[in-house]
């Protein structure tokens, strides 16, 4: 009898290992052929073989699932009263397994599961596969902070294994809770970022500064002149905020995020209102016993296509 362990549930997080064990309690396995296809975008991995050790084949699906996911699509609709699906962050994969046995026979199994663009760093259990439960609020906090005048939404994992976005004016049966925060400045830095649950979180930084830096490449000398090789340009954006302890998990998600947007509140519309930025190395979020609020500074890199260097 075929036994497949590790895929009994659904909503698996692709930023954690996803271990699967394949065996047969009756017949000796020669090898297992595996084909994986993403049903959302049609991407697939050609057949590969797993060979058993002690009649057990082991497979980590994490790198395969990550490789088959689509690029994120930045949804900027904050007016809809209906929930909006975010299909690129939760994809269904079908895993085709062909068990080939030493006695010359074979049999197949097909498994369809949903995988989520996120991960769990809250536990030290290295063996259990991580997953999102249906009905979950996709945020590393129990409530969604919001500031007047800034776009906001909450994100949920539905019973149908889909990630949906619900704006502030959502009129569905299941309402979601927001906490109104006090804006301490009229010119703060508002960011949106992919969080560890597969949804998006938002935060308003009270203060910020821009820094332009250079990395000088030197020069070469000739008989009568020098050639200046110029500099590589770096543009840094540093933001400061004070975060209540109940929202500290959002800051941890932010320094690990690989999809971050800065809101440009200057009359821009649509995609032009959001500027893509990246988090820089060396950021820290420290949690202290009995602290109720934390001062947080995070450094970002600004993405520009300016290259004044003579060589690259």
C-alpha cells in the first residue's frame, strides 16, 4: 500500500522546507517518477526520479514550488467593495507520482495542493511542514493598523484556499477589524510590503531621510592625462518609527520582505503612486522583555537606473 506523508493538509508555506516521504508498505520501490505543474500559470518541472533508501523516498518541495511561482502582481485597487483575489501569492500545484517497483509493476498517484508565498519563523520545530489555516488574517498581528488618508486593506486565506484582499469599504458578510492610528506627521513615509503570511502589511514611518552615496572606482594614468573611472551610485532611504509591541512582528516581516513599495502621496495615481524599494542589509528588530513600544530604524535601497561609472 502506498503511503504519502507530509501533504495531508493544505496551504503550505514556500519559505519553509516542505518535506514529503513516499513509501509502499507491501512492495519494494525501484524509483518514483515525479512531475510538478503549477495550475495557475502552467509552469511545470519535467519528470525527475527519486530513488529509495530503506524503501522510502524523500523530497523537499520547497525549491520546486518557489521556482514554479509567478512574479507578484501589485494590486492597487483600494476602492472595490468586493473582495479581490491575489492569485500570484497562492498557487495550486499538482504533483504526479509514478511508483515503479522491483517486480516490474507500477502505479500512479496525483496530489493537488495549494502553496502560499510566505513562511513561518516563530517556532524552532525543524521537522513539521508549515502551513496557513483557512480563514486566517494574513498578517503578523491580530488587527490591521490604518492611518487616515492612506490606502489600506486586509488580506485573508479563504476556505477555498485563495488569498483575497478586502478594502476598508468591503461590504462582505465577514467584516475585518482595523485599528485607527494617530499620524504624528503630515509627511511620513508610508510603505506596503509582502509579509510572512503571504498577504501585505502597511506602516507609516514618522520620519525619514534620503542619502546619496558614492563608491569611487579610481582612475588610470596615461602619458599625459588620467582617465577617471567615476563612481558607482547608491541611493539610501532611511525611515524611523515608534512601534507598539503588538505590531513588532510587522517590522520583523518588513526587514525580511522581498516586495516593498513606498507610497508617493503627491497627487500621483495608480501604479505611479507606488515606488518599488528594497530593504538593505544590517537591519535589526530587537524584542525586549516588558517593553510596550520600540524605536525602529530601517534602511532601504532606492532602485534607480543611474550609473555614472565608466566601467561595470
